[in-house]
């Protein structure tokens, strides 16, 4: 074991970033594709700060979560990197640095035994030769902030005064880096640091914890309202426009507050609860501040439980597909089904995708889930009468990885399903996020015979641009326009325009969310080619496919008979 560790350490050594000294010894831990932990070296235990309980964890997720050196986002990022590396075609990861794992860098590589190895090393950043300062802003760094907070909490009760932790996240700096460059982004961080310093007293401590996250330790807080007043002042100051190198920049500050001792009596607890409060402000588009409340902790615990259960569900492929009919107009002939994922939660029952897919996306699980959906949908569709098609939604992570053509080919081959019977649905947001990579993959799949639909057409910002760039066979009108159709007005005009656009470009148009006969008649009148919604059938499990085929056929026959009688009567 020691010999293997020494060999891996030698291969894992890299060049330290400028101004950083890297520890000579790296920690190692091994894991298999199911993220079960094997070898964990003593150096890894020390670097992660694992307790006796943490060392006994057999799952990678549980082991990383037990580390006090990693925050929630760092754990999620490391798990996503490990999952991505173990997938077919996955890439090794080198020199991974995470804001939520200060002073550590990680590498993930395939080991000769067929398992995978995570290597980690410590680095100490110095600013002007003074440890404990952030080199970019000159503020205190995370280590100094936590040490100061812990020292304040450890004072004897008679010497202890109240205090508050205010966590400040400045949303928008990453976009500035992408659009205006990292130099302006760094100047923006320095400007924000100066505003924070100006807003507090000399006895208070301001720190840059990581990335765009700052913190204030407010001392002598005998009334929580004083912390709230400072939170409001920080939001106001940080939210004012910045003039950086001739550019006017506006960001969105979000501040979370935890007050000691009411909200916690340890540094870790106060920081965690301030982060909870800050995350609550994400619902406020203009930014804002919140103070921690016990209700937030309850919601956070529920979210953690949901995340743990979802990870287990992904490992076990514990999902189901339900299918909703798609019909051609005007005769209501069945053309296929759309595959819609469901999760049968062990305690909460059957969950809709809106409940768990956003969580899966945040945890980096979407590619694995999307690949399962693709394979399962093709497998089930192969048993349907030819030429019924199956429509499958594609997630951004599947396109970002760059291997969608290979994944689709594998699913079609395993199922024995012709490519022409598979339709992939993508949204405008997916295309905007992965434009360059998406075009190549879509064209390759189109050449192989796979069909494409743009989902939720009309709800994005550049629908027409996407139609010029990507080879779509179908446009799906978003259900929001269909629901408002009977009232006429803008919704009717939009449906009419999209149907006309489809005819001009030779692209079929499907209306989603059709629930009433009145909506259907309006869609027929506007020239829509197809429809989908509760009027023709709700999403049902695979066992109900024969019954749905019969029901849609009976409805279609009745519609055609009625049309024939009307024509004869006329």
C-alpha cells in the first residue's frame, strides 16, 4: 500500500500557482465507479480533517461530507467531477481548486487496478509575506476570519459580548469575468472590498472567504436589529453601480445573517446558518438580506435528505418513465409518445421532475440521469408498433460533455430501435449554454437519422436565431400560449405566427398542454400540425401504453367520423 501511494504521489506532483507553496506530500483515496471508498491514506485523513466517524465512511459522498475543510458546494463539485470521470469517455481531472475548499487542490485519475484515485495537496497562500490575508484584496482570508470568530466565541461568559456573522455573496462577478475580462473582475472585487471596509467599525472584521464571497464579523451586537441594519447597509452599498476602467458594472449583493449566541455558539454553525439565510435571498431578484430562522434549518435538512436520497436513486437507477401521447392534426392520429421521468421516492411517493431535476442539475447528476432516460426510452419504444416515435428531453450536461452522438448510438443499438423513431427535444436555454458544442453534435445526429424538436418555443430570447443555426424538424409551442388561446389576444397571435413560420420553413409545429376541446379547435384553425396534452391522455407508465394506443385510436376514429358526417351534411 505504501509503495503504491508513493508512486501515485510522485505522479500527482504539479507546479504550484504563483505565490503558493505546495506541501511535499499528497493525500490519496481510491474509489470505484459506484463511489465506494477503498484506500484512504493518513495524509488524506489529515488534509480533510476527518474525525474517527468520518474515517469509517465507506461511501465517497459520506466521507467528503464529514470533512470540515469542504463546504457544501465543494462536496457537490468533487462528487460531480468523480462521477464525470467514471462515465464512459470521462476525462481525468487535474489541479482542481474550489472556493469551498481553501488551501487544497485535487486531481482525479484512473488507477492501474481499474479503480479511480483522488489525490489532494495542501497549499499556503501568502500576500506580501503575511499569512492570513487575501492576496487580491488585502482583507482577512477564511482562516483568519474563522480563527477570530472562534476566539470571540471561546471567551469566558463574563467577557463575551454578542456578535453577528454576515455572509455577502456578490452575484454577477463571474459574468463580468466572462464578458469584460478577469482584470476588470479583480478590480471589481477590490472595489467591493473597499465599500465593505467603509461600512463597518474598526472593531469589526471584513474578510474575503473565496471567489465572490465576503464576510463581516460584527462585534458587540446586543440587539439583532443592529445586525439587520448593517445587512441593509451592505446590500445598499454593494448594489450601487461601479465604474471600472471606463465600464459601468452593476452586481446583485445577497447577505445572510446569523447572530451569536441565539443562532449558534460555534464558528462552523454560525457560518453554516448565515449561508442558509443568504441562500434564501435567491428568491429576491434585486438581492437583499435575511437573518437565519429555525424554519430555514428545517428546509435545509429536508434538502440535504432529498439530495442524499437522489444520489442513491441515481446509483440504483431508481427512476421510472411515464409516457404521454402525441397526435397529428387534424385527424388526431397517434404518432408517438414523449418520455417523462418520475422518481418514486421511498417516503414521498411519486415525484414529478420539477421537484428533483433542479437538485440533480446542481449536484452534477444530470448527464447520468439523462443517459439512463435515453437508454430506457429507446428500450421501451422498441416494443411499440412501428412507426410510433419516442421523444426524449436532452439536458445541458449531455451536450456539454460532447459525447451525445455516441450515447444516442449506444442506446439505439442496445434497443434495436431505428434512429428515425427517436426525437430529441432541446430548449433554447440548452442551445444558448452550449451553442458551439451543440451544433456539431446535432448535425452529426441528424445525419444519422435522429429527429429534433425545439421545446418551449417562444419563451426564450433568440428563437429565430436558433432556427437559422440548428436543424430542427419540429417546434413545440409552450403550454402557456395554449392555455390563454381561447381568450384570443396575444396568445392567439403568437400561435398563428408560429404555425405560419413552421409552414414557411417546412418545420412541423406541435402545441403542448392541450386540455380542452375549445383549445384544440383553435389550434386546428390556426394550422398546427400536432398536439399533446391531457385532452389526449395524461402521462402513464409503460404498462398502460396498449390502453393509451387504443384510447387515442378510438378518439381519432370518432373525430374522423364526425368530420365526414359534417362534410356529407354540407
